[in-house]
């Protein structure tokens, strides 16, 4: 059994999608990021960056629990554990690594910033909104060009697709017109039709809340800033 320390965000969805695709049993341990659960000492003991998701795997070869934090590292761990959704040849494997790192280093962070400044920020800052929406569109263009020649991002379906897809769910709030990227549209439809993707997205559905209605204390815990000056 794998304990998943989770909240229904794109990074959280990556892991539940992977677990569903791999057929691994897991238990959800909610980490309410609006209430500051990510700062509790018991969570920081194995997730020192105070971010979710994180996992603790109790089914290991040596019988000792294995904790992993950072969503990309978790996906790599699960792929290695199961031997699934990762090519066996080196060239294919490195292609998946490339696109996973692309998501972790650019696609996720830039889209997250666009979403924040376009939707959550109390003070609308045109420079920030334009900066991050422009970069989001550039990254969607990179993805679209890759998908023009590939059914899935790295060739065959892999953890790279699982990592990237959840970040495309709220493209409108990122300042993106998805119809500008027809190959991404085709791939999103392909991904959305997968039963495990559907199930993974439903995990924690009841935990979701309207972040725009957070009070000042909850806002500070979540975004680390004052909503009145944001």
C-alpha cells in the first residue's frame, strides 16, 4: 500500500493518474494547503520543501517504508517500481526524461504563474499577466510541435504524458486559446478518454474548494503573500 499525501492540484493529479494507470493500491492522506497542513512537522519530516504531493511506499524489497517527495521523482520511482510507462531502451528512456524535466522546469511553473496572476491575484498586474500568458503560449507551441509528429509526447504513452496533461486542464485561466494548438487538442482528447485518467482526476473531488474565497490567513498559508497587496 502506498500512502499519497495529496491535494487536488495538477501536481497531485499526476500521481493519482499514474497510480490508477499502474494498478497500484494507495490511500489518500489529504494535505490541505489552504489550512497549512504542508507546514506541519510530521509532513516536513519526509517532504522538506513543504509541498505536496509526497508518498510513502510500504511495499518495498527490504520491507522498510520508502518516502519520496517531488512529483517528478515520484513518477520516476513508480515507473521503475512497476516497469510500466517507461521505455526499456536508453534512447526512449531519455526522451521521456527530457519531457518530464520540461514539464517540471517550465510548463508547470510558467502555467502556474499565469493562472495565479490571471485568476487568483487580487491586484491585477498587466505586466505579470502578459509575461506569464505569453510564456504559456510559447510552451503550448513547443508541445504542439512535438505532438504534430507523435501520438503521445515522447512517442508511446508514458509518465511524461501523465505529468504534462493535468497542467492543461485550466488553459483558459492561463491566457491560452487552446484552438491555436490543434495537436494539443487532439492529444488532450486522447488523454481524456483513458479510464485511468478520468478516475485519477476524480480523486479528492470533494476536497476541492474555490480558492478565490480564501480568507487572508488561508491566502497567506497558500501563496505566502498578502492578498490585499497581491
